[in-house]
C-alpha cells in the first residue's frame, strides 16, 4: 500500500494504466487531491498519451505529430478534442509529447516516434518534421509482434499443400464489393498468407467473411 501511494503521489497519471481509470478520473484525483497544476509537466505528458489514444479510437494505429499538436500542416480534429478535454494549449501539448518520447523512471517511453531526433532536456529537442509518426508504446510492440508473425508465416513451410483454391461466384451475396475487396479475396487463391487492413468502415468484415466462404468451399 505504501509503495502504491508513493507511486501515485509521484505521478497520479499512472492511474491511467489501471482498467476503468482513464485520463478524466486520474486528472480529477491529481488536481483535487494532489493539487496538480493545469500545466504541470506530468499532466501535459498524460494529455499527449491521451491524444494518441484518441487517434486510435478513430481507427489509426499511428498518427502524425503535426496532427496531434494542431500544426497548420496537420489535421486538427484530434488536437481540438484534446484541447477541449484538457484545457492545454498546443505549446503545452507539444511539451507533453517531448516528455512522453523520453525514457521514464522504468526505462520505457509511453510514446514511440518513427526515426526521431531528440535530446531529453536539451535545447536541441526536436522531431523529424511534420511527417513524424507517433504510436503508443503498446501499439508499436503489438505491430512489431504481428509483423514478425507474418514474416515467419511467409518464410516458413507451406505445409505441402500447393493446390489452387477455387473462388465460388456467389460469395458476396447481394453485396457489390469494391475492387480492392474483390482483389483481396482473389488473392487467397494464389497466396498462402493474406493480410487485410484498412480504416473503419472500409469493408474488412465483409471481406473476411468472403475469404472464410472461399476456405469453406475448398474444405479448408
């Protein structure tokens, strides 16, 4: 109990890692019980993590740094939402990102950025242009794991089954598939590994259903 109290006192926003405790509840505890200031660096960092979570909620595993910080070159929908929910300025949110990209007390970084150039605490802290891509550490680790699994499947043995699959003509029912959907289903007849990806609402579920019908038709 003493260690938990010490941890929360040191950084109340670690509560965000607990199930059912998001930024709003952790922020309430931080500001009410611990008198954390609105522009406290810990709060700025937590808000930066929350911004990336908002982007994930919209279906993006990563998002542009410019978009998250509301820069003119980026889309500002997520940034405006985070500003509304936290009351932070874009400059304060930027400071939070720089903190979240630096190693914490446990030797980890809450956020990961593609090919960054950064120096924690120095005057030369900067990101690699507006195209820098930001992930949550957990999401980045999950993507790396998925990529390794796909690589292993592609490079591994095919199981000795080299027969071509037959794609029946009625797998879509009354749905008229987009060209990309039809292409994905036809690809299952030629490739042992198929990755279906896309944003929300593009038809991944319908495509997956069609792929399963192809496999069922071929007794697989």
